[in-house]
């Protein structure tokens, strides 16, 4: 077995073991965009990680985060607040070495309709001001809104709209990962 096959096998093992430890894992797809998110719930805290690749804009991003979340799931509204550290590779002006890092503050919410408990609305937003950004990044924000339908006890399918906007110090603005997407999330 050559070194490339060993590396691919090791990577698949690490990713699959992290999915087993995850409390939630989700994937969103469009023609040009692939997005994955993983969340490890630990009571009132959750460790999150995710990444996107937008082939249309030739951009990629990844994040790790920590949320404080509502542990009472009996009501229709659930909320989480937290921080994420983003790494953004926007390939500005064709340069492949322009990676920006930002710490973003924000949160998420999910409202489940009481009379139609399979339907819910989910939204998340995170913002990073200039003081929490590194490199030439002035500020960035990302948001996601989606309508969800619970198909089984632990699986949701959804249609959503989201975007990541990065504004640089030279007033260059990059909007990536934007548009409608279809996805699914699974709770373990």
C-alpha cells in the first residue's frame, strides 16, 4: 500500500470517528457549493466545526466554535450563543496565499411549530468586526436561514438560504457561499 492510500485511509478513519462522536452532522449542497457541519453536544455547551467549498467563486472556509445552548428541548424555541474562529480563503485577485482569520460572535435559534411539530425554522448569524480579524480583513459576517422538516426522529431535511460576506481593508467585498441549498442533518 503506497503512502497516498495510507493517508486517505487514515483521513477516512479520523473523519468517520469524529462523526461517531458527533451529536449532529449535516450536509448542504448546491451545484457549486458543498457545506458540512458537525456539532458535539456536551450538555449546555457544544463544540462545532464545519467547512464550505464554493467552486463557482473558487473559495473555501472552515470554522471551529463553542456555543452555550438551551438544554430544555420541551419548548418550541431553542437558542444557542457562541463564538467561532473562521479561516477564509477567498483567492483575491487570483492570489492563492490570501487567507484571513476572524473570530466571530453570534448564535442560532430553532423554532418548532407546536401544532405541526415536524416543521421548524432555523437561523444562525455570526459577525466579526475589524478588531477580531487578522490579515487584510476589515470585517465579515455569515448568516443562514432554513425551513426544516423532521423526516424521522433524528433526521431533518431542509431548504435554506445563506451567505458569507467578507469586506477587506481595500474596500474589496467578497460574497461567497450564497444562495439556496438543500440539505439534511442527522442527530446521533
